[in-house]
C-alpha cells in the first residue's frame, strides 16, 4: 500500500559527476517497498509534476535513492541537504518477483541503482553484470561487491572493467548455467538484448522499463508501452502495470 510521507533527508553523497544519492528516513516506505518499485517525489512548489525515482537501497527505516541531475526537478533535489524534508508518494508500481534460487541482476547506466535493492533482497546467491558508457558514469560497484557473489563491470570504451556491453559476460554466465532468473533495468536496447539472450538459453527474465511518467498512478497514460499476451498486443502503463514486466510480455520495438 502506498502513501504520502514527509521524509527527512539524513544523508547525501555524490556518486559520480552527474549522479548523487539521497537517503531519507521513512518507516512507512521501508516496510512496504519491494525491489523494482519507485517513489514519486515533489520537487519544490513551482513544479506541478512529481519526479519518479527508483529505490536504490533500504536499511532499517532508511531509504536511499540515486538521482541523476538532468532537469529542473532533479536539480532542485540536488540542492536539498540533511535536515530538509521531501514530500514523497510511494512505494508505487509492481516490483521484481524473486525466486528461491540464484539470480543475475543486470544494470545499465542509471538503471543500476534499483538492481542494488534487488540484489540486497535476494533469497539466494546473486551475480551482478553492470554496464556504463565510460569510467565517469560508473556508480555503486563497491556496494554491489558487498552483497553479490560476483560482479562483472563493463564500459563501452574499456575505461573501466571489460570493454563492451553487458551482453558479453551475461551470455558467458547463461551458457555456464545454474541461474533461476535474470532481472534487468536500463535502456531499452540493452534490455532487449538481455531478453533475447535469456530466451535463447531458456532462463526466466524480468525487466524494469524506463519510460517518462506523469501522474505515477496510471491515470494519465504518459508512460504507456506495448505489451503482448502472445496472441494480442495491448498497451500497458509502466507506472501501474509495471515498471517490472516478464520480458516475454514486452513488445520490443528496436
């Protein structure tokens, strides 16, 4: 069940040149949230729409969010500090369904933070495959190393970890076998590649889709995406029906 909370900021940290984390205290959110869900945050009095931010980590009543500074809303959030209070609606959306066996979490760019909460919540072993454009974009690798059995880091230019994309190490892991599911968040093209590899190797795959959102509760239809039940194609709302979907339901338009 979601609610509206006034949450105190208790920590803030720069993660790289464009991304920062904010930690707030909120028992109501912490006790109800599932990995893959998001929060809708009011960003100042002058901005009508809240900003959707995925949950990065939860420790006790402390909820951590990783935020990229891009527009007016996230710029406003970047100026908040300890002691400030944020108006937060959440938790919202459907999260990942964690199996009893070992999983692989795949994070690309700003899709990486929600996969940390997923890794922290896993019942069994976790292997992480993380992909970034270059070294300047890398974030949270040390946190993944704290909770995962293995972490594979890739960058497109080879400036950190392995040169290339997440597809390389992911295929090696799937070929080796022993995993019950793959869970992913990132850009559409990356997730399409992840879904196709999982289909090839017969491993269940869940994807958290990134779409522009308006209301966050399924009323405005801004975040509609094409899905299928195998026979018919229909539109789903990422904020309410997702953001996590079975990869086989997504109509991949790449």
